[in-house]
C-alpha cells in the first residue's frame, strides 16, 4: 500500500514523515502519473488558493475528483479540508474544491496568524493536542457527516465515508495517531 | 502566552507552524493592493508588503524604513493569503507596530537600513513569527537562538542576480550536511567556529535537519532561478524585485509558482519559461561596491 501526499504547496513533508513513521511508504503527488501510483491521498495544510490553482495547472483536479468518487481514501488537514469541502466561505471566487464531504468551511475563520493557537481537542480515539494555524472553521455539517473531534463544542475532525478532514495540524505535533487511524481504518477496509 | 480558555497563542510551535505552511510556495514583494491581487491571482502563498522593492531602495538610497501602516492595511484588505512586512534590523518598535496591525509574519530585513548595529530583535517576545536573513549557518543559528521561526538566504536583494543566494544556500545547507556526519567532539568545534549555541548544533546532529524552515531570497528573477534554489535544498522562495520589475509580471509570477512546485521536472520548467518577456535587467556583483551590499548588514 502506498499513501500519496499532495505536494503542490504546503506542509506535505511533515505529513509524509508521519506516515513513514508507521512503516508505510509515501509518494509525493504533483502529476497525474504520481496519482496513479497511490492507493490513498493526504492533502496537507498550506494556502488553499495556491493549491487550487496548482491543481488546475498540474492537470490533477479531474483525476483526483474521479479517484475520490471511486472510493479512494483521502485525508485533508486545514487547507486540505477546504479543498475537500462542499462549500467554501470567504474563499476566492475562482477557488475549486472537490465537494467530497458535505460541510461548509470558512477560510481563516479564527483570524490572522497572531490569533493562531494550540489547544486540547477530544476524539473517540483519545485527546489530541491541536495546532490551529490561520485555521478554517466548519460552519455547517450535512447529513451523513460524522463528527469525530471537537474543540469545545465545535467540530474540528469530521468523516464522511472515505473522506476524513481536520481543521488542525496533526503533522506538527509528531503524533501520528490520526495518520494511523487513516491508514488502519480507512485504507484497509476499502472494497477493491 | 496562555488564554483563559486553555488555549495558547504565540507558541514556538504555532509560529513555526505558519512557516511550515508556506513551504513549496512563492512569497512575492508587492508595493500596492493591485500588485498584491496580481500575486494572489498567480498563486503566491503569501505577499511581502513594502513601499519600495529592493531594486528601487538600491536606486534611491537614503534610509529605508518600515512601510506606512495604511499601505499595509490596504494590502491586508485586498488578499486572503498571509501578509508579511519588513522591519529594520533591531527596530523592535517597528515590529510592535506591525504586530498591532495583525501582520502574519515579520521580516527583520537587511534590505531596510539597520536601526541597531549590534543587536537583533528579541523575537521570543512577540506573538507574530519572524523570518531573518542569513549568509551562513552560524548567522542562521544565531537568528534561531533569538527566536526566528524561518531563515531565508540573504542573497543580494534588488540585483536580479541569484549568485549570492546560491552562495548562502550552499554554505548553510553544506555545513548542515557536514554536521550530521560529525562526532560529538567535533560538534563543540562546530559551535565554536560558527559562533552558534551548542544545543542548536547538537539538535542538527540529532535530527539531521535545521530547526526551522530554510527559504531562498535575494536575486531570484526567473522560473529557473526558483527551481535552482529548490533543487539546492531551499524549501520555498521569496521573489522581490524579480516579478514587478519584469515586462510581464502576471505571466512571470505564475511561471515562478509552477516552477517552484515542479522544481525537478525540466519539461514543466521549459514550458513555463517560454515567452515571459524580458526579466529585470539585473546587476553584476562587481558593479556593487562592498559598502553597498545589503548581505553584510547584521550578522
């Protein structure tokens, strides 16, 4: 099994390290050829507007969309969550998203960098130290979306079928439990 | 810094975290809201708001200072990507002002006229993260020891000439590679010769990498320059005068963004390098007197 890490821009290297720490191979995905070689895909944090443009110029948008529709497991954090959302609020008008999970997400909803923070978050697989960097906020959750993690009362980790999304950065804390959850519960139960 | 609800802002992890998010991207110098929009449209991951690009600072001479807050606010209002701004080396009050404006990253920059010839800013005292320039590993580690969350090569800003940035990257990254091979006794000598804190030298030896992201800045003018910096080991690039001093800023900006992502793919580099019009003219290093070089400011 090979986990792809979308490597157009952002914190892809830190995600790859988390996956590799589980003994699982990774591939940096920048082209359709790279995508064809992976079984699942991580979408890292970074700037979602930058990634949106690079998804189009690198001819990756359509192939990723069809792989997700076919059931490829995908895990997006921060900007990656924005790319997966069905609705982006405060995004650029030309910004694309995969509409792979039925949530509305507001970009930079927690404020500028001086408002970025770390805090404890609660999930069924344990408490996590959540790092929120100019983080997006999940403002609406559709039917069929399961809330797996909360910060206070608000959802910060959600799942719908083959799609997992977090508004924080598990890759920045050296804690690979969420990556392990993704690899063990989402990529191996997939029907081929 | 802890808030009442148990969450903390301004931690090293949160500050270094934004530097992580900018990796693989292009940070562009802009002097107006219109240029900032062009940069965002082209796929910049952040913009650096300043009154004059380095090439103009070099041409005009005089004292170069922090930009007018209203100009920075206009740029903040125009784009949704992070906005950075520059302060003079050692000018912690300019930094306090930029933090109050909600700037996302502060560049304590040799491109502006230094305010303090001996001391850099104590960057641990701020919630906003800082980037600092460096020409070698010792300088880079001293900036980290003062709280910098990102290091960039100094290069020689405003020249459109990448040679100095290449020298600085090779020096910094080459010494990191040597330290990862050093034994414990040699690490003491490394710390001494670099004039850098021993614990940071030991951290490099243990982890095999520098404590914060290392970006390239200074003289990048073409997509090939950006890809060169990335292949040498930079993790992202700053482009200063190189975009808006060229013939076709929109096209060149987009081309440099694509080149930074696909930096190992020569076919993409060939495609994006076509028909960009004239790059900025540039200056040879032998045309700049030693005293006019920015890289020697603040070490």
